[in-house]
């Protein structure tokens, strides 16, 4: 039982980490429709339409690629949870999973490159700076919440007998 729990947790860590990391790579969704971003980058309606079109094309491909990643994850989980572990098969399946993840990452990067072509270098650098600033603000807010929570816990421990 403990072996299955550990295997499950290990698999969860292997499977979930890249998803979390990739979600933090850049602005999510249709950032070009955000009025502040659109105004700051001086995006034309034509550029927004180009980004919309490229986004839809990319999303279609990503949906298929994500499905493939999920299939490979399921196969790996199935192999790891068997009573008699076949290490070679598990390693081969892990490689297939990583290859599927790589294809998904390639598609994300392709959309990034297509966006860069629409924006040009100067505005692309501007949006990168906007994203970095937003990330710094988020980290600062997280740090502030952590410190505030730590002080509350510290105050409680001093007042409790």
C-alpha cells in the first residue's frame, strides 16, 4: 500500500511539475484584448485580428497535443502501478511522455514566435517587460502575505500558554 502511495505521489510530481512551470512562462490567454496592454503596445485592429487567428490555430494544435500528453501520462501511470514493475517499459513510456511534452512546448514556442512577428522587436520587448513587472508584483504580494501569516503565527505562539 505504501509503495503504491509513494509511486502515485512520484508520478504526480513528474506529471504536474512541467504543467505548473509552463503555465508560468508567459501571459495567459488573449492578452492583446486587455485594454491597458493593447493601448500601451498601440495595437491596431488588424494586429489584434492576426493574433486572434494565430491563437485559434495554435489552440487547435495544442488541444490535440495536450490530449496526447494525457494519454502518455495515463500509460506511464498504468505501468508504474502494476504489481510487477517492468523498468524498461516504464522508462520507454516516460520517454514517450517527454517527447509528447516537448511537442506541446514546441507549439507554445511557435505561438510566441508568431506573436513576435506581429508585434516586432520593440513591442515584443515591451510586453516582456510588462510581464516581468507583473511577476515581480505577484512575488512581492506573495512575500508580503507570507510574512504577514508568519507574524500572525508568531504572535499566537507568544500569547498561547
